[in-house]
C-alpha cells in the first residue's frame, strides 16, 4: 500500500515513469467519456485494441469487438466509460472501464505501437484522478490466470500489470452452467469455481 499517489508513482517501474514524462512533454490530451456519450470513442478503442492484438499475434475482429463493447456500454450505462490519450488529435491509447462505488474496473484497452508513452501516461493519469476522488478506492485489473508478479510477464496486459505494481488477490470465478431442476424443466443455476 502507498501513502499517496506521489509515493505510488515513485514505486512504478522506471519505464512507466519515463514514458509518462515523454507523453507529458508531447502534450498528450486525456479525455474521458461516460455512458452513451462514450459510443463516439468506440472506434478509437477498437482501433487501439486492434493494434495491440496484432502486436501480440492474436486473432481479432474489429466488427465483433465494436459491437461487444457497444453492448457493454449499454449494459453498464453511466458506470461505463472510455478514456483516450491523443497527441495532436491522433489516438495512441484507449481504456474501457467501469466505476462501481469506490472501485474502478479495467475491462479492456489497447495502445498504438509507438515510443511516445501514451499508454503509461493514460494509466497514471487515470489512477491519479481516481485516487484524488477516492483516496481509499481500488483499481481492479481483472482476472490473471497466473501470478501477475511473475517475471516472465514481459508483454501485453500482463506487462502493464507488472510495471504498474499490480498485486494479485484471491477471488472467485463464476460460470453459468445449465443444471436441470427436479422434473427436468431446464432451469439454470449458477456454479462457482475458486481460483
């Protein structure tokens, strides 16, 4: 735990601090749009996710991703948001998340392949704004199938987790599985699995 955001920023990786400085010097503009207003930033989010997926050699459908995130925005309503980082009007990083009380949830995001540091700048700016609003709040980075602090995490989302000093916590994964009720009426029940 860090006493304040300044202490946290000193604790993140040197690469993140260096990227932050580069992006700040390049006059990066960070903008947040909430709820249905965020629909206009969906193309930027999907484009950044496409760049990231190509870099990580993973298959990706821009159309499917667009409609998936549009549906998430509709479901989340005013809790859902997209934050973008742009230099001279060109998007270099985007983050899709949700706010629930004093908790901020990372859902997805991506960055354009560049050496401008906008992804790091966007994350640190988001974290700073969040903790100025909720000093005891939490940023939750989602499920991590293996220990997030393991040194082999040197690419993609897991690299950001390591550089941002994300700590793993135990949780529960929920999966919906059909379980016929007595009499075979096909009702569904929730099953859970501990991680």
